[in-house]
C-alpha cells in the first residue's frame, strides 16, 4: 500500500510558510508602534515641552502591566489553556486599544491644559504611558502566541529559520518606525509645525490590517487542528499548576530568561534613544537622525534567517548566543567613547549591532523548545517575556533619568522652541555593562547544556 506523503497541513511547505507570513505581518504592525515615537524625541521636546525623563517614563510604561500585574504570565496561561486563536485575536485587539490612547494623548483629544497633572505626572505623558502599557501587554502576548504558532507548524522542520524570518519581518516594522515618522509628521504638519500624532495614526491603520491578517490565519489554524485531531481548547491543553513548577525549577530556563533580559535590554531601549544619540553625539539633523538606526533592523532582516538556517542545519546554538553577547559589549563600548563622534563611526557600529541583533535571537528562541516541553511552551515563553519586560521597563526609565540629571550640556529656549544638548557617554556605558553580564550568562548556559544534554549545540532539523 502506497504511503501517504502529505499527512497534515503543516507538512505542506506552501501552507506552513503562508501561515508564517500572515502572523509575521501581524507582528510587523506591532513593532512599528513599539518604536514610532523614538525618532520624534527631539521634536517632542521642541514642540510639546517634553524632556528626557518624560520620554523615558513613556517608554518604560511598556512593561508596567506585564511586570506588576503579571499580565504576561496570565497571557501564557491563557495561551496554553485556550489556544493560539483566542489569545492571538485578543492580543491584536489590545494593541489597537493601547495605540488609540497613545494617539489621543499626543493629539490631546481629552483637552487637558498643558500644565495639567494626573497623579503628579503631566496629563499627556500619563495618558500616553497608560496607552503604551496596554499596547505593551498586547504585543508581548502576541509575541508568545506567534512563537508557539511557529513551533506548532515547524517543529522538526525549519524551526530556527522560520523564527528568524518572523523576527526579520517584525524588524522591518522597527525599521519603518525609525525611518519614516519624522517625514510623516512633516508631511501632515500645518504652518511648519509637524503633526506628531500622524505617525501614530498611521500605525493604528497598520494594526487594524494586522488584526484582519490574524483573522485569516485562524482559519488555517482550525483546519490544522482538525487534521491533527487535537482540540486546543480541550483537556489535553488544560493548564495545571505543575506546568509552572516544571518551568520555574528548570535552571536552563532561567539562564535563557536572564540572557534574554540582558541582551534585549541592551538593544530595544537603545533604539528608543538611538535617534537622539545621532543628533547629540554625531551631529545629525533630527529630520534624518532615524536613518542610521533604521539600518539595524534591515541588517537583521537578512542575517537572522541566515543564522537561523545555520542553527537548523549545523547546530551551535549556545556558541552563537555567546558570540552575540560579546559583540553587544563591544558595540556599546565603542559608542561610549567620546571622541568617536563621526557619523561614519555611528553607521559602522549600527551595522555591527545589526549582526549582533541577528545572532542571539536566531539561536535563543529556537532553543527554548529544547529545554521546555512543547505543552508548557506558552507558559515558558510568557515567563521569559515577563523577565524581559523588567529590563524593557526599567532601562528606559534609568536612561531617561540619567540623561536629565547628569548628562545635560546645555538647554535654551529660542522663539518658544526648547533646544537641549545631551552627553550620551554614561548611558552608553550602562548599555555596555548589560553586554558584559550577558557574556557571563551565555558561558553558564553553555556549561548547563553540556551538563544536562539539552542539545543546544545540535541541529534542529531531524534527519
């Protein structure tokens, strides 16, 4: 009897890559909003009276709900209990709601006076930060949902390549967020005053498109479940307390989580301040300051899938993460050197950081299923993202505070427009220290892999 080659929908290359493309687009829309105000920092200071502390507070809000209200952990439990369709749609809606509050804050739809306060914080910053916190909850839960979706479709196949391509697509959203908001704000401005809410409005439209895309994915997911004869809302996926115990008592899991928070805290918060760094240290015009940082995600678009493919076929995942951590330390150390202030230096370092940003994630996320059982992946990814959010919340707050308290070179008001000059040496030294700590954890992870035999140095593709 001839064996049937095509067993389920995920055994079809076109089907699983189509599923990947759809959910990757949804993440792209979220990553755009994540960084949309980053290149606007100088303009927000000039036209809306913000300072670095305000900017840092707004961006630190990303992790408020995830960290203090454990929403990411609850999201992981919901994911494991109710499945990817329910969780993904809920996350997409949450991103839209949060971004709506950010738009309302910048556009001042609530008609607060410029000096109005909410809980001692400028009303505009408080409302916008609340919106970013809601958005952060949605995009992080979307991230763990998409990670589980990729494992579902690609385990035993091109897993690291698929995760690399998803990250590359999401980073395209980051690149757009760093490159285009100033142009959008200028294009929709009136009487020479940029419309700083216009880039956020564009992001709202993108998020709606991402939500529609995920709705299309749910049809594919339901068909796959039927073929696998699995009900992801049934007893097999019912959450149990023992699932958390199995994760939190796993040393390898905690090493991955620590590496994650250290590495991403050295990259994502840096991107919030990167455009301002280009203005203050390298002398770029604010209109074009986002151009160089936007090259970082473009590098990852090409290299993350490449490194993921190497991991799939050759292995060496723990080694890849160690090399990336060393490179993170080197990049930020060079950024902290005061006399290296030529824009060509900035260009080279950003490209180098792009390689770094491709190495670690390409190996880190596909390594989690080797350490944690697939049934507990939603909870595991949620806990890792929860740990990561401590860094994503705390580091922007620290950098904003340090800039405002210790790094102001000059501040003056000319024709009603505030101009502030910052020295970024100390902030970049803080980022470099995160790279140094990541190296230590990466060495510990390699040792634990040798001890427990997780297989982090082995290929992902099953022969």
